[in-house]
């Protein structure tokens, strides 16, 4: 039903430098709001407020549409081969630069909980980098990825293609709790 | 350790990073990491839509799965930062975030986009500003209900997939912000 979407999301355009900076900041803000609201939804459900949980989830989705619109105007959406390359680049920066530096500072400062949160992320980003790399090669040769299920540990984000392990090699969570895509 | 049917996800979640007293540099780093993970999660969702449109459903599935992994990282970082409170507090945090966007951020950005004649950017900012006004009101009402000891009413919440307009209850024939038809709404039930 393409008519329903007649008023299409904003398109990329040549941007003034200040507007570009603003859009990047707005994309960062919307992305973080969306993630906060998803976390708040889980808390609302756990506290016995399922309808507040629903509100948080719906508004999180609204913030996602804003983030997508801002990213579109910024020219951040390419063809899938380019998007895989961009995703690989982001993971590589996190693995080579960002998380090792953050992990070292957390260790230096004796912040063990922060260290755990950073270690979980760093370990999973290595999975993602590898998967994006092989997928980009396939798409570059004109092939889709295989249709095997992709499983994600809901505690640490460890990501595998195919069967879930008996327990997560990173955080020890039982495989039965992995989310399946 | 083998999978144990008596272990609930709630129990496992106790293994998540807990809020802790943080040194200034570690706190700054966790905030930056939360920002990075949040933006990665959103980008991958958009890339998933594009992959589906490009006829690559399994790549789309991959992007969605990895986006979910990044939301787990974002949650862990946000939790270690002490950002997750009781629901009444979370509604207040959400209300304050929307208020900042409405009173400060988007009016300034919309004005700059106008001065620089960036029409698409103006549209993207304007649509967001409009929706944040709805969100602020909904969060204020929800907080009042929760403080009075109740949940909000069990009504569907619908979101325009084009501009993010958010409505509780019936969906309008056309989005009042971007004029998309009612079929463009995604409903959360």
C-alpha cells in the first residue's frame, strides 16, 4: 500500500555545515532516547505496569522513525553493500580503538561493573565484525546471506549464526534464553 | 553449568552489570559508549529495511539481530550508569528529555535549518518536534497515574511510520503532521 506512505521520509540534500552538525546531534539524541525507553519498558513490565510498558515501546519506535529520518537527510543510508561496509567500519573502530581504551580506564579506576559492561560489548563486536565481513563479501558477489537462524545472548549480546551454544561462552547464560532471529 | 529449567531470565539478569559509584573518566566513557551503541542499533534497523528492499531478506535478518545485540549493550551501559530507576522515576526522566527537545534543542535546530535553507533537514526536525510534544503530554499523564498507584489505560498506542506522530486510541484517517494515510501507522497492542 505505497499510497499510505505518499508523504515520504526526508531525502538526502546538500547541507549547511551547522545544519549537518545539528542533524548529527539530533540523530544521537533520538537514538539514545529510543534505547532508554526500551529499557524503561522492560522495567515497567517487571513492576506490573504493562500499559506503561507499551507506551514506552511505542514512543521508542517513534524516536526510531525520527532517527531514521535524520540519518536519511544526512545521506547515511546507502545500498546494502555500502551499509555492510559502514557497519564493519563502526565495529572495527569499537574493537581497535574505543573499547580497549575504555576497558583500560575502567580497570585503572577499579570500576568492575563498568568493566563488565565494556567487556561484554567488546567481545560481541568481534563477532559482528567477522559476520559483517563475510556477509559483505557475499553481497559483493551478488549473494544473500544463508537463511540459518541468528541467535543473540540477551545478557551480553554474544551473536552466533546457527545453533545456540549450551551456554554463552562470554557470560555463561544458558542457550535456551538466546533470542532467535 | 547446564541449562536449568528452574533458572529464570530474571535471575540471569542479576548477572548484568549493576549500578556502581563510577570515577569521572569511566563515567564519561560509558556515556560515550551508550551513545555509540544506541546509534549503531538505530543504523542497523534502517540498514535492515534497506536490505529487505534490496531483496536480501537474510542480510535484513542479520542487521536486525545485531541491532538487538547493540540494544543489549546500550542497556548494560545505561544500567551501569545508574540510569534505570523505578517506573515513576523513569517517566520523569523521559518527560525531562522530551521537554529539553521541545524547549531548547529542536526550536534551535529548526531555526538553523531555516536560515541555511535546508528543506529536508527542516522537515525531519519539524516532524520530530511535533511528535515530542505528544510524548511529553503522554509521559506526564502516565506519571500521574503511576504515582496514584495505577497503570495507564489498556489502549493501543499507534505511531506514524513516516513522521513518528504518536496517538493513544483510534488512528486518524490521515496523519495530522505529515498527512500519511492511516495504513502508515504501526500499532502497539
